[in-house]
C-alpha cells in the first residue's frame, strides 16, 4: 500500500524523522560526553562551559587504559563466557519454552509457575547459597562425592557458565514467542508423521529467528557485562572479565575518568557490532506459507 | 473488523488431551525430555539457592559461623524496621513512575522503528546503545550530566530559562533522576522485545484489516495490541521484577541519599547482608520483597487476563 507523496505526507514524515532525531540525541547524550572525555586531556575534562568536542585531541587515555591492565586476556575470558551463555540459553531455553508453550504433559503448569516465581527472588540473597553450591560441587576441583575437601568449580569457567546456562528469563521469553505462532503448522506436520523434535527444530524454531536474535543479544550482553558474580567466583586473575578490568580505574571513590571512558567505549564495541549483526534477524518478517 | 480469534493467536493444544491418548503419552515423554536440561539447571542453581535462602531467613547467620535457628525473630524485626519500610515506600514510588513510562515509550518506539523506512536500522542501534553500556560506567556518566552547575542537563535547561534542580542531592528530584536513567537504560531492551513480537503478527491479519478499511488506530486496537498480548505480559512482568530490585543506579549515583530518599529494598538488603554480615535478616527482608513482587505480578497477570495461560 504505497501512498503518494502528497505535501501533507512529506510534512508528516519530516516530523516523524525530527522526533526520532530529537529523542535519539537524548539517548546519545551520555555517549557523546563519554567519547569527548576519552579524547581530551585531563585538564580539559571538567570545565565550564563544557566542551562538546575535544579542544585538544589525545589518544593518551586509550594507551593508558590498555597498557595498565592485560585487557587482551580479559577480552578472551569474557568472549568464552558470553558465547557459552548464548549457545546454552538459546538451545535449552527454546527447547523448554517450546514444550511449555506447545506440548501437553503432567505438571506443565506447576513447573512453569515455579520457574516464573523464581525470577522474583531478589538475586542478592541467593549469592551465598549459590557460591556454596559451586564450591561443593561433587567430584570437581578435588571434592569427594559429597562435595567436601576441595574448591569445587571455583576458579573455573564452569562457575559462571553453569548457573547462567538456562535462565528462567530465556525459557519464559521463548515460551511467550512460541505461543504467538499458529498451531496448525505443527498439527499438519504431525499428521504427516513428523516427530516432536523435528516439528520443533524444522518448523517452529526457524519461525522464531526474531526472538532468538533478541535473546542471543540479551544473553551475550548479560555475560559480557556481568561483574559481581565473576568477581566472587574468580579469585584467579587469569580468569578476570572485562568488567572486572574496568573496575581497576576507580579506586576509593577516586575515578580516573579519561582511561575509564576510553576502556568502557572499547569494551562496548563488540556488543554494538553484535547488535548491528543480529538486527538483520530481529525484524525479519515471518512468512506463514502454507497456512490460510 | 477482523479480530484474531483466540485459537489463531494463543491456543495451547490442551483440548486434544482426550483424543489419541497413545500419541499424547509419547508427546509427554518427549516434553519431559525437552524441559529436563533447563529444569535440572534451574533446580540446582535457582531453586536450591532460593530454598536455602528461605531457610536462612529463619536463622541468625553471619557467614563466618554456622547459622543458628531463631524462628520468626527476623520477620518480627521487619515489622519494626522503619528504614526498610521506607525503602518499600521508595520503591513503590519508583515503580509507579517507571512502569507506565517504560511500557508506553518502548511500545511507541518499537512501532515507529518497525516501519519500513530508510534509516530505521540506524535509529534502532542508537536507541539500543544505552542497554549495552555497563550500569556502573553509565551511572558515572549520568552523575556528571546531572551535576547542578557543570552538568549538561542543567545547562540545556538553562537555555530555556529553567533553573534546574540539584538533581541527585535534592529529596524531590533524586528518585526522578534515577527513573530517567533507568528508562534511558532499559528502553532499548523492551523496544527490541516488542519489535520481535511485532514480527510474529501474520501478514494476512494486516491485509484483511486493510481490506475491511481499518484506519491506523483500529489496526492498532484490534490487530496489533491483541496480538502483542503475550509480549506485553512478558515485558510488564520482567519490568516489574527488575524495577522492584533496583540497586546499581542507586548504589552508584546517590548511595541511597539524600536522606534515604533513594534507598531501595535491595540496597538495604545488600547493606544488612554484606556490610553488616546479617545474612539471616537480609534473607528475611528479601523474602518479604519477594512476596510483594509476587502479589504485584499476580495483579499484572489479572490485568493482562493471562490466567489461563500461566
């Protein structure tokens, strides 16, 4: 339905873009400040009137940020953790989400309710019990069958990967999306003798690309930005994540703004690239071929 | 007007239970297989710690020594704890400001950026950027933006002749500032969930509505909004849960001040548990908050008329 470009429409579309731009500037404002801070010498950072663009341009903060800490290693660690989180959450989350949305089994309602309810328990109080579970994981890290004697999964990637491998959030989100899809596709396939896993894998999952892309971006980012939990379970500096690296720039309420902003911007870049890449799938319309 | 019938949009195949019971026995075995990895991990790393925390809430536990059973003492203390009650008031105020703005704005932005127009990808990326930033770094930047004399915000307000408040140090504006920062940071996430939801609406519904001569508002009211029900339920539920657990921004920007006006329940729990090492009392506070979140979620469920779906 291509409407003609009447002058009223041109005015309307111009207003549309003006609003988007104005709102976009507000959203971008803090990044503008961070960017210009990262490129100007310390003496120029806090001045009145403030500089929207650096008056004296310098890369010194970037050099300082990446020579004071082994960021290469931090990047590798964060990548491993974030990628594992994405793979496990997408697979287990959509598998369980599909079952909750589309399959009939005893206890479905009860299990889903417990899952949903667990999201409401404030995370701070489960930190200690989860730490104890990780430390006393049976037969790992020198532990015996009863989880005694060693360090369990502490100081291994598993300590971060396992607790985040299939979040209630992922299951809940995938379930809600599977529920919006028409049921007749699967029923037709079932009549043709298609097995449950193939109906899930070949018919419904491809229709969920927008949801999978969205969940993938969320879980990657959650892994990338996680700070407190890795700090608790990784005492070995070799496993430190990028967020733990950023923390090095503020000590005792005294923040080294230039290097902090420079490092924060570089740390954000992978997330920006992943979002731009995933966008292709996020807004991919779903063609319901074969249904009415 | 074409209104998607329930069966088209959200039926759960429960009506079939009576027929073909052999097939269903197979289906339910497969279903257990499908949910077991997620449920197993969930049991070990979510349910077990939650139950452990619930048990701790009836004890006196300082992390260093074994917990001692004290019964309901911690819960009795909550009834006397004026600071904690104040934090509950603060968070209710925050939620009432945050949720309506958040849901309306994210849906509006998603509808706008779902249009097939040039430049939409660019705007989506800009609107999503805040979600990507780390809460601690972003809050640090906002502290400077909110600065009374040096801050960008008051300088911009000044251009319009408005004398901006001392945002983070004024009892009346500190929580508003936190609402602004958290909406800024959360909007993009809900926007892309809504965008994904919008992709799930079958094209034929739009086409049928167009044939029936529906205008833009009718299209939204009778096609888009009903089709987004499961998405809206997801967005409101997760937003409520997140909002009630506000911590990072308050911790970095205001440390709960001025005069406890931005002290949140989770902040108070963090103080009691990890600063004062009163893990038992902190757990009791957490479960009190948990019950409040459940009640709000149940109301939300009713509002979304989802009880047959959960």
